C-alpha cells in the first residue's frame, strides 16, 4: 500500500542514517515508512557511519578553506537538493547519535560560508525524524524531538515530527505493531511550520 495523500512529484527525500550499525531498528523503521511513498518520488539514502566525515571545526573566524573535503560537499549538496530531510537516528543517551549530531553541526558551517544562502534555501523544506529505543515509553525521546524541532524552527522549515519505535535487539522494532502501523502513514500528513515554544500562539510572522 502506498499513500494516497503523498506529496507531489516535485518532492525528493533524503534519508540520513545515523546508527553505529547497518540494518538497525531505526533504519528498519525508516525504510518501512519510506516504502509507502509513491515510486516517482526520489529517495536518497546516506549512511553517516560509512562516510569519512571528521568532527566539525568552526573556522568562521580563522579564514578556513571551504569545503574541507569531498564528503562535506557531497552532504551539503544532498541536503540542499532534497525537499524533505529525514533524520534516522537511534536514541543514544536520550538524544541524537554522535554521527547525526556531527552532520547537524556541519549545518552551522554551511550557514556561515561567505555568500552562503543555506538558510534561505532550507526555509520551507521539511525535517522529519525516525528513532528506535529500548524503552517502551517513547516520551523518553522528547529531547531528540526538541532538538529536531528547534533546528527546523531556526531555519524556518516545516517539522513532520518523529516516528518512534521500540527495539533493543536487532530487528526487534518489527514486533512493535504500533510503530509499524504509524510508519504506514507517517509521511501522509502536511507538516506544520516548526516553531519555538515562545512563538506558539503568538502570531509570529514567518
């Protein structure tokens, strides 16, 4: 079954995998959701664990060369080419994995490249999250959700929320019937513009 209310053909999805292992529970859940998208919508999958991306170094005030290497430029182009970016990170210590956080740290660098229009180009696009965790109470992932929502709000992106599932052992998330059911319609909704808590109900212009 594919989504009858899926986005139009002008959309493209970038799935950013931030797990330390391949074919983990988070990736399984993300692929279950992605399988519902119409075939004509492009999907690109990037596994951060397989990319030689060094820790981000803030060179704004040091005249550092940019981009630092081909991997960084590949990620930047992939990010800007997608209308929808899906962060698929397991819940590590109640937040994003180190690989995923490193990727988002690079957004800071792309914002500050001389002449960069990264922030303007990201506005209006959609950020989504997918995460698997050992806990049955998915409220423990609120910190991860907050990180992604606030990142989207800063860039004036839309935020589609986070698809959560329980899976402590390999493949265990398939047994989380609620998560697998939510995966079938996760990308069907029209995501709202992300907002910071102080903007809620304040009628802030965007």
